[in-house]
C-alpha cells in the first residue's frame, strides 16, 4: 500500500522534526524519532536499513505503517534528514519512469514484498 499523493507527503514531511540515532554497528539500522510539527508530544519511531544494492527498507510506528502502508510522512522525513546530513536532497516518485527522467542517483524504498517507491538524490540548490 503506497500513498497516492507522495508530493503532498513530501511537502508535509518538511514540518516534522527528526532526531537521528546512529547505528552502533555498521549493519544495524538507523533509528529515528520523528516528532509531529504541530504536537511536540506526538512522536513516531522510524527504523531504516540500507541494503547493499541501494534498496531501503523502513518501518514506522504510525497507523498507516501498522496497516501495511509504506512511505508515510515520517519515513520520508527521516530519509530526507539523513540525506541532508550528507548534503543531498531527496525526491520521491511512484513510478520508475518518473524517477529515471530526473537523471539523478536512484534509490528504491521497498516494502519487502512487491511495492516500491523510487527516490532520487541530488545536491540541493
Ligand atoms: Zn509513519
């Protein structure tokens, strides 16, 4: 299950605050606390693991993710924050065609079964 309006989510994710907990071991996942932009007492835990082939798997504690959804605002915010640390900006796409048209570094968020969200990475303007 993927979000239909991923560009809207990407815009909303910019208002969320993200705290990164770096992995202790190289193969451990990143754990991130994502706070709502409007309610500082509401937080989600996002876990992100980078595969060696450029595949990303992510988990989140929000309702959407618990019901099998992928690519929620929290995961988008968490990935964007990690990228910003490396001075990269991300864009999210629902089809590989749209993503490939950007002619940028390509990543793939996978739900581990059949669905993917494509991510391009560029240097911020
Ligand atoms: Zn979430």
